[in-house]
């Protein structure tokens, strides 16, 4: 649930899993919300602004390749720890299931743990932007214009498009 599955708590669970399994070839780092703002990730930070606690971007790097010219693969997974829809509030009987919006990030994390455990001969970087989409005085609103890390501007019509926003910023940064 979102009260236990915060961005920070997920990072710590992944860190513990790496240590418990002795996966020395798998490195974990994070980009804090403050650092994302410094980098110009206006889409991620706009979604994160309404969160009760600051989110982050989880980064996992694995290098199991013996070849220096091996291609670098990238995996991205959305980690919305809770998605109310923001100002375009969701109003269904399944509101308690809105923590499932982090399944993309969880799948990517699982894949990276598996790749490292199997010691596959590949190079992979995984990025999982993690935050929650909530209503708050600082939350982004319909009608806002946001700027991505690559300078692309986005006009927000519906705040329930948060997953596309955070993934777009991370993908643009990765490229």
C-alpha cells in the first residue's frame, strides 16, 4: 500500500535485496526530487509537487558484458506509488487499488535483479521514476504548461496523465 510503499521505502527494499543476494555487479543510485529540478525535469517535478513526501528516480546499472562495445540496453518503468488522478480526481469503487500504478517499476526492478542473479553478459541501465499523483496546493493543475528536461513544453489537459509525464522526462534525460 502507498503508506508503506513510498518511493524511499521501495529504494531501501531494493538496496536490501541487492545486498542480501550479493549482487555486486548491480549498482543502485537515485536522483532526488531536488536534483531532478536542478536537471530541468519539469514534468517529473510537477507531478511530484503534489506528493506528501518527495519522490525520486531509482537508477539501477548492471554491466555483465565482457565486451567494451556491447550495446547499452535501457529499461524504464513507471512507479506511481499512488495515483488519485490529481485534480482530475478518480471516483470509482477501486480507489484502494491505485497503488498498482507502480507495477511497471516493480517489473523493471524484478528484471534487473534477475539479470544480475543470472549474470547475463549484457549492459543495462534501468530508470524508475517514483512518486505519487495527489491533490495538494503545490500540485500541477489542468491548464498548466510544463517544460521537460529537453525543453519540450506540455500543455496539461488532464492531470491523470502523470505516468506519461514522468516517463517522458526520464526518457528524454536518458537520451
